[in-house]
C-alpha cells in the first residue's frame, strides 16, 4: 500500500487579496520548478493542513495549497460573528483559484480535490479546462437534489447512525425539525456564542461521526477546533442550503467539458457522506476518466485503500506539463 510522503515545510507563503476585505492564504512547497499541483480542501469551510502537502512527491511537484475564503488562515474568518459571507460563492472560489494561478505564474496545474474539494475542482476544471493538466478527485460530491436530505434530514444516513444523529436532532426544537437546514441557519447566524457554538459543534460532530468506515476517536475540542467548527458549520450550511450556488445537476451535465482531460476518481464503497453513485455517474459522463471504488473505505482520504490510489494517481502525473 502506498502511503503519505514525509512531512515538508513551505518555501513560500502569503496572503492574496481577492476582493473587498477578503484575502486568501496560500503556500507553496516541494520543488519550485516541478509540475504545478493545487490542493483543493474540503468543507466548505475546512482548510489545508500539513498532511495535505504529503499527497504529492516533493521532488517532482510544485505543491500549491490555499485556504478558501473565510476559513483556515484566510481573512476575515467565518467564525467572526459579524462577518458578511454574501461574497462567498462557488463562482467566487473558482475566480480565486484563477487569480492565485496567475499570481504564482502557473500556466497549468494538476488539480486535486476531495469531498467539497472535488465539487470546486470540477467547477474550476469545467470553467478553465485549458489550465488543467489532470484531475485527481476523491469522495465525489455533485450537488444532486437527493444529497442534502440524505445527510441532513431524517431517513437518510440517520438510519445507519441513529445514536450520532440524536445530537444533531436534539440541538433543534421539535417544532423546527421539518427543515434542519433552515433551523441551523438561524442558530449559526446568531451573534451570541452561547447559541452558534453549540449549533456548530452539533453540526460538525454529526458529520464527523459518519466519515469513516471504522469510527475514530474524536479530537479534543479547544479554542482552535471550536473556531474551525463554527466556520465549517456556517459555510457548509450556507452552501448546502443554496445548492452550492450551482444549477441543479450542473457538474454532471457539463462533464463533457472535461473531455480530453485525464482524471482519476477515488471513492470509498461505503462512503456515506458522498456515496459512490455520484463517482460512478461522473465516470460514465467523462470519457477517459479512471474510477477506483475502494471496497473497504468510507469517506476519509487517509483510509489505506483510498490513500493508496490517491498517491498512485499523483505519482502518475509527475513530470506532466
């Protein structure tokens, strides 16, 4: 089984203004004259981590990482109670990626995205196919009509995790449970930490509970993890409650724009957050793509079989231009 590359540190980093008060954090590591690759993190509202750097051969790649608007080390941060998120849309994030590519002087790059990162990677590649060398996608999320109720309503994943769903459900009064997305939106928008922090933690704990085939221990909650949870919950609620600011079925209907681009799709067979039917549909609509359904994996990128195929894919595109 292939594993992560050794830990590395960035050789350059900075903040890039992308409009209004928004600035996004970026960093580069690996080999300055290597094949450019950009890592697109999940969420929305997550962020890059030191582990994200280790998905690429540092001797072969110029590895670009960035934190999307209003999360990670980008500013202003979505955990701030009075932040205006109205400019945070999929189209804006696609434009941010293009601005970053131009800022770094990259002509074309390998685009790697998992979970929500696969969504943004697809939106970017369909808008700027001429700037993409290849796509590596994990845990494909196509924003189809059945996706939001599957994860955030009763009768979907909740049937498999009734114990974990109880915390998500009980954070909302019974009379509001007909629309969890709207009920959480109200609480997450409340400026009082006594209201939005418990809602954010209930949201992220529910999502985390379904992420792996074999559940893992929860990380300790400190000030930083709570801040990150608020950003994730607010941005996910905003995006998932608005169809990720895409037309229904857009990523699948526009898959023809990927024709001629090489791509590797990796999805856990038992991925309950992004079930494999989306990866299968994308593979069918994208001639030339390669699909790996990992038989013993859920949603996590670092489950052994999934990680093996991801590293194998990035190794394959070493030296590509």
